[in-house]
């Protein structure tokens, strides 16, 4: 959930200094955009995968510190929950054999991590929400040993002034209260990064927003939480509610949540950072020593640490990223829509689909977002999360359409052209887009398989907890074989 902070109690003076520091960062960013200070290189990608740890009974293993010590690889880091870790993949260009190389690297890294996790009695699962996860105990028993997570918890609860209430819809609606944000640790995601030029950032962000609904219909993988069958991609609603700083009264007033879809198409990356500063109070007001305007005046590149920390506590589904590499600033779109899993090859297929479609959308003289309302994109996001493989989505010139029809007739051809534009090798394009095509033709995703498998075990007399464990065991066998989810038989 972002960079580390020092363990402390923040004062009113800290918040005042932080607000001033963030505004100076925003002024510096505006100057840099006006001056053309950014790297113009684009189409470089990075990737993060959040993972769950399980014990021998396939329940959560609360030992990420021990697991990370045994893995001993800086690419693996802690996440919010003690049963979570995250794998960060090195940036690379999207061309040639790079996607095939990404798949190979992911498998190698995850196999190494599984071997090391096994040394301390744990295994690793790529899944949107661990289906065997029990309800959390009160207090901090779920939290990783990192000051940031507890400070963030304190800030969210202080802003709410009351416990967090979950009310998640679905076939078996879940209503419960909790005294921490720890339930957010149930959400494990894949984050796709795409480096772009400043002048084209808005078009890439708008394209990513358009694609969010189809992404969820295609890739949903989180149908169960605490034994309840809920939304196909329950993770999106759980993340929203578990980190919500708003009381019901503030929600009724239209105050923005920490997990926003957004409100409008944008014209510049500056629009998003300006909204962050204008509408969101600081949760972690950590002020550094850098004066970004003085750094610019001296011919340097500022880190904009306060602006980046603030941005890291606003969980947009497509987040703007400012970063510095080798002393050079660049901009990225961070796509946070997809859940983890089901397999490495499915993750890379989802990535190929995303990169291909957005790159092709961006070059359209009359892009899709100019022909549909932002509210239509938001409703597609909700429908994809709610209904998954049964979703119907809106598309300009067509109206409401089944998601698989939209993918097969409109989005797959876009992805094909986009990957060609990127210079991706034909064998890689065929491998990954064939998976997307098969998933759409069969109307299958991770969530639909999980539900079908669980119902199959229940039909044979297993109670829900046992059926979820049996389903997860079968899931992990297919996951470790790297078999695309559309090929998985229902047990």
C-alpha cells in the first residue's frame, strides 16, 4: 500500500505543514508539465501481483515476515495483511518477446517463492479473495509489522469516528462491522503499469477507464468472502467499504471515497493530482526536507514526496503515477482493476489485452470516451464487478450488449492491432489473445469456475467451509500447472 512512514502521532501542525508541502509539490508538477521536463519514452510496463499465504489446511498463514526472510528477494515485499506478500516485476518495454519473457520470469519467481515458503509450512495462492479466510478478530492481529498500516488504520477510523460497516450485495448478502481496516487485506490484486508521454496521459487514462468494466467481466476472480457468495468481483466493493473514511452522512452529501472510480474524463494528468489536493484531506501527513520549487530552480528533479504519499492513499482504479528513475521524471498509468490470478498465463493474457486495447483506443481520431458518458463507464465497472461472466455492458453505437460479444467483436480486434502497433511478436499475441478469445467464447472466468466448483462439492454433501477448501485445493493444482482458467474442468 505504498511507501513506508515513520511511527508517530500526527499533530495539527503536521497537517498544516503537510498541506502547504503538497501544494508546493503541485505547483512544481505544474511547472514541470509546462516546461516539458518529462521523459518522452513510452510503452514501458511494470507489474505487481499481490499474493496470499496459506497453511497446510489451506487457511490463511499469518507468517509473511518468516516467508519473506526465507525468500530473501527484494522483489517480494509485505502487504497489509500478515497473510499477504507482493511481487514487483522489473519494468520492461512491451515489444518483441517481452510478454513471453514476462510470463517466464513470473513463473520462475513464484516457483522460487513457493519453495521458500514451503520451508516454513506455507504455500502461495494467486486469487482475488482467499475463499477460506475467516472473519478477522478484533484488533491488529491481521496487520503486517509496518507502521504505515497501523497509522493508516488510525487515520481512517479517526475520520469515520465509528466502526466500519460492511454491506456487500450478492446472492448471500454480507452485513458485518469491524473495528479496523484489516478486512481490506482480503483484497489481492494485479497492478499493471504503463509509462506514457505527458501529452498523451489523459487519453491513456480515459481509455483505461473505458476498459475497466470489460476487464472485470473478463477477469473476475473474487466471488466469496467469509463464506458468503457475493459479487463476481467482491474485491472492488470490499476495498471501497473497508477503507471508507466517510460516515453515512458524508456519503449522503456526495463526499468522495478513498476508492473512487472518478467523475469525468480528463484533459491532463494535472487534473487528477489537483483533485487529490482539492478534495482529499491527508491521512499520513509526513513532511520531508525537500523544497521542490527550490530543486527546480537549481536545475534538479524533485521527488515530490508529499504529493506521491498523498496520491498513494487515494486508491483510484486507474491511478496517476509520478516517479523518478535515474534522475529523470516520468509518468505512468497504474491500472488496479484486476484481481490476482488465476494463473500466471491468465495474468499475462489480461495484461496483453489491456495494453493492446488502450494503445489502440488512444490513436482513434474519435475515441470511444468522446462517444459515451463517464457515467456509462462507471455503470460498466459496476456491472462487470457485480455480474462477471453474466455481465451486460454499454457500448457506443450498440447499446447494452453481453460482455463476451463486446470482447469478441470489438475489443479483441483492437487488442490485436494495438499489440501489432507495440511491436509484440506474433507468437506472443496469438498465445495471449487466444486465451482471451476462449474465455469469452466459453463465458468463463475465475469467479464463475470458483462458484461452479464449490456448488459441485456442495452437491456431493460437503458443507460450505469444506466445499470452499476443496475448491481451493483444486484451484491451486490448476494454478500451479499454469493451465488457463477456461480449460479447468469443474470437479
